[in-house]
């Protein structure tokens, strides 16, 4: 079996997810092939992606595609773009209705193997603090990481999560859309 098949068959979090409010079963959303030049390193699937089995089939995905300046066909071309979240399965909701963070077990079990199989990607987009910590070893805040984008470009662009929950963050930090996104879009265009 390939690594992709191994991850799709993973059920390590069965008991953990059964104990959440949604009581769902694991459904790993695995979307990569070796050779992709761009890696989108997200957090974990939400409830809609858990249903669809395809990453970013939600409002977050629409916003992310707009940030990158690409259409859905390009975004879902696994030969060009790998989408590897820090948790491959929907983790469920907490008491406030927010998504539970991805289980650290997923990162520990799969991530180094996935990165080794992907090889040398030319652009890494860690989306949200969990992915930023893994890919940049960053220990500060999300805002500090994203504000320091020039320190990591053109290979890595740390991004906030494109969720509607971050609309307030985007308003408070207009430099992100004004300064960072045009440079990111140009880099994506160059690689595609
Ligand atoms: S979240 Fe990761 S470790 Fe847990 S069941 Fe899904 S693929 Fe396996």
C-alpha cells in the first residue's frame, strides 16, 4: 500500500472522535502526490469537508483560492498543489461550537513521512498557528508570524486561517491583503 492508502485507512482516533459532541468516525481527507511544487499545510478538515471528502470545499476554501489568485480546477490539481493538514480528519467541536485542534497524534504518526514523500516543495503555505508551528518552529503569536512573512518569503508564507472567524483579524491587519497577498499571488503564478 502507498502512504496515501495507509493514511486513508488510519483509524487511530476512533475513540477520541466517538467521545466528541458529533460522535463521528475518522474520515481522513488525503490530497497529495509527490512532485507537487506548492504545499498548502492547513489545520484540519471542518464538518463540511468531512462530508465532501475533499479539502477546502467550504467558504474558507473560496477565500483561500481568492488569496492565491487561482481557480478551483488549479487548486485541486494534485500534481501541482498538495494539501496536507496537521490533522487529516475532522476533530469535532468543543463546548463553544469551535473546531477542536487537530490531534497531535496525527502529526506525530504521519507528518514527517508525508514531508519526506513530498520531497522538495518550492512554496509552503502554513495556514493557521498549528501548521505555522510545525513548518517554521514559530513559538509566538499568529499575528507575529504572519507579520514576519518577508523573513520567510519566497519559500514559506505563513497565513491566517481563511475562516470567517478571522474576518475581524483581516480588518485589524490590512497590511496582510495590501502588502503580503500581491507578493504571494505573484509567487504562485510563477510556480504554476
Ligand atoms: S486524525 Fe490522523 S491519526 Fe487520527 S484517525 Fe485521522 S488520520 Fe489517523
